[in-house]
C-alpha cells in the first residue's frame, strides 16, 4: 500500500508531457484522455441549449439549398411549387480605402504607431493567412512594461499576459506561423469603431480567413446581432466592395476559454474547422 501511495505521489509531481498540440492547449482534460473504447461505449450528454433542433437543421438545409441555387441561376428569387423564396443579401462593406503599400496603410490607421510597429512587423501580403479580430487592445502605458520579445508581444497588446500565453498556444495548435497571423481590435480604447480598419487591413493583406474573437467583434464584423453561441465555428461570407470576398469565422474569446474549462472542447472543435479550411489538417 505504501509503495502504491508513493507511486501515485510521484505521478502527480511529474505529470506526463503533452504529446500533441491539442494536449498542450487543453491540459489535463478527461474527455481527451478516454480510450476509444470508452468513448464509443459512452453516450455523450449534450446540453439542451447546445443541441441542434430539428427546426434549426431544416432551416440550415434550406439556406444551403437557396445559396446553391442563387449561385447556379444568378437570381435572388427562387420559384417553388406553391410559393417562392427570396434570398436576403448578406451585408457587405462599402466605402473602404484601398492602399498601395504598407506605409500608406499604417499612416491611415488610428492605433498607436508603437502598437502598429509590433503587430505588423514582418507581415507581408504573401504570408498572412488569418486575421484575428479582438474586441479591444490594451493601453500602451499598461502593456509596455510586459513586453518581452518575439510573437508573444503581438498578443500582449491585446490580452493580459496569462490570456496572451493561452492564445499563443491556440495559434500554435492551429499550426499557424507568426508571419501568417495579424491581430487587430474592433474597438479603440476610447470606444471608437475600428471595424472599417479591420476590413481595410483585410483588403490589403487578403487573408484566407478572418476570425472574430468574442461577441462584440463578431457582431461588428458580420454586421449581425446573432448570438455568438449560435454562430461560433460557422463560416460566413462578407464582401469588401467589389474587389474582395472574405470567409469570417466567429470563435469564443480566449478569456472565456481561459476561465471556463468546459469551453475548451468547443474551442478546439471550432479551431479544427478553421485548420481544415487553411489546409493545416491532413
């Protein structure tokens, strides 16, 4: 009995190292540690508020059908037996400025130039694959004392250090290189709206996906009042003038994932969808 106790104590003091990016992100999470046989034998319990209703599935299928027909016919009104379907146009972005070079873009942005130097360093139009849209950046006087060096600085401008470290693990788990990532706020510290700037940056760098973090960023970039709990992990198309079309995917804010362990599984599932879109999964 004493030997067994000592063995357990040693295990607790020296936990096994994470073997995958998912393990590093999620930590000691029971649903990751179950063997395949246990997972197969255990019926998952899905909270009622997260379960897809039959009505939601029908509406989603109808929406996909309508979108396919619009692309096929070029008409926004679909005639059916006994009625018709009018496809509502997705809100787009008009009146955006378009810039010829990065210097001109930076001069038009409202963010502190010191912050811009950090978040846009080594970013090129050929390298950026994802723009993460946060809700608000931190004040320079607050964050400057925490700056270190390297990629973590780009995240510290947007999040407290602990949250920034979690977000860095999330980006690593998605197999994104720092050169492929830009983070930008949707709102200034004075609550001014930066959403146009987000889309101007997107028009300049032309990323493969725009990822909104949290409810406020999602609603402003999608121009929608849909609840984040209903749209997270889904892909939405938004046009920026007549030149660019972007795929936008909402995620829960890293601070929510940090404080709510149950959200980690949802976050990882959403992240894997984005990875598949970016061809980061086999």
